C-alpha cells in the first residue's frame, strides 16, 4: 500500500483484479505493452477501466469522488464559458459538442446560461463512451435544466462533420501518453512487463525498449524547442495530436475550446521536469504509481499545448487564442457574474461559497495558472472574447 492512500474496498479490489488479469493476458501475448497502451486499458477497458467501470469519480471526498473539476466547484464557471460559446455559435451554427462531459454539470450549466443569453443550442451532443457516466450526466441535466433536456443527445463516435462549438474540459490530460527516456545511446520508450518476482506486491514492472520511428520524430520536435540533456524522462501523447487532427477534419465552421492543465513545449520539457508529469488521483490524493491497483486511480499527464496548436494548424485550423484559465474567465466576465450572486442581499453561505470557488478558479496557486485554455477554429472572426486580453499564442 502506498503511504497515505486509503485501502480500497473489497469490491474495488475485485474489479481491479479482473482488470489486472486482462492486462496481464495481453502482456503475455505480446511480451510487452507500451505505457500508452497500459494507460488506455487502465482507464478505458470496457466495463473495467477507470472511466468505463461503475465507480464514482467526480465529486468531493465526502461523496466518494476522486477529484473535483471546475464545473463542480461553481456554476459560475459554466456561465462564464457560455459567453465564449455563444460568440462561436453566433458565427457558426447552434450546435454544441462536448467531449467527455464528466458528471454532466458543465452541460447543465452551459445549457441554462446559453438559454439566458438567447443562444440555446438546437442540439447539445455529448461524446461519452461510459454507460455509467451517461446515466449520471442524464440525471444531472434533468435535475438542473429539465426544460432543455430534450436537446441533449449522446454519441458513441464523432460526427462526420459539424459546425458549432466543441468543448473539452479536462479531456486531453486523460488521453494515453507515451513515456520516453532520452539516453546517450538514443531514445527509449517505457512500457509494462510482467514482474518476474512472484512475491512482489505488483504483478507489473516498467521496462524499456527502443522508441518507434513516430516517437523518435516527435522527440526530435521537442529537442528543437529545448535542449534535452540525457538521461531525461518525460511524456509525449500521440493520441492527443491524432484526436485534434481528426476533429479538425470534421469541423466545417466553428471552434473547439479546450481547457486543461499543461504547458507550452519549452516549459513542459524543462530540465526541472525530468521524471515526467504522469500523476494518479485517488480519493482526492495524488500519487505517482500508475501500476497501483489498475482501474482504481485516474491517470493523467500534462498537455503539450504547442503540440495541440501544431496539430490543429497542420490540419487547416487557425489558433484563435491561448491563455491561462484565470485570464480567460476574467475576459468572459466571471467577476461580473460573481457580483450578481446574492446581489442586493446580505452575505450568505452561497455568496461565500461562490467567492471561494472563484478564488480557486483564478488563483495562480490553484487552477488559475496551472490550467490553460486554447481555441482552434475555422471560419470564426477574431478576437474571441476569452482572449481579448492576455493572449499567449506567441508563447506556444
């Protein structure tokens, strides 16, 4: 057991053991799997992976969740974001596509806020593969925005073409990532093998193999931005680049707005980040062992926003803006929205909760600087509201 982590419940251990067996069988067949493949199975294996199983993920510690996202902190997040979404819809089509809608709270808040702004989408589609999360999203939307629930539809795959606004809040960080090690004799990829020590607590160990051509080419792009002094370890997500490129091919007009934690390339691969950024989240605790009870922890890594911008640009999109979350929300008027909470009334617990949540969203020591926002689009006039001040595209 990792120090300070609560012991999993028996049913969770049983589910993890089933997933461990599935992963072990694939390793036995292939002899070795990349860390990206391990992460994919740990998070998304049907019925067993972290996001595909039935465990509660989103929420505070009291509710049994593993972490909180911005929409769970306050509806003001969705209300501010809605102002940016409304601008995109006005310049394209009344269609919103949300990738990975989590608890459904952001969808409910966006629908209500867009309706208030006079830009309620004709369709609000959610790309979600987890049946458990779909059910939770449907219940959340029905509870908070019942008059708009008929406009919400769930997708198994991306639409062939779409015009409107795509939202991705904390989606990219959970996409499978490759772990690389730069050594004096070349670039190697870390993967997962079976542990030969049968008495070990873990059935898996991390081992290395020479990197593939695609990863070597991606690693060369990193070294063009910042010198890498071997030995050095960090991650590269080919999945993020492929996903952005695929979305770009399907977007006829509109914009995708992506919010996540990460950095531009020259900061992400700084020498001080030797060791990488893979982190695991379990019951509001962070640990760095992705092999611990597969399927019970969320596994994430920081987003290379330079790679996101490059993938979009190479596929014909314009980079419409890039800034930190604090600046984006301020530009979208979250301060004004906060002032309206209990406006004209005495200070209440709701006022104090809203102030505390907004402080967390904006504080550079919390989510304000760690989280970034990037917008990629086609056929959308600039400037976008969220990037009118403090745009950092030049830093990419």
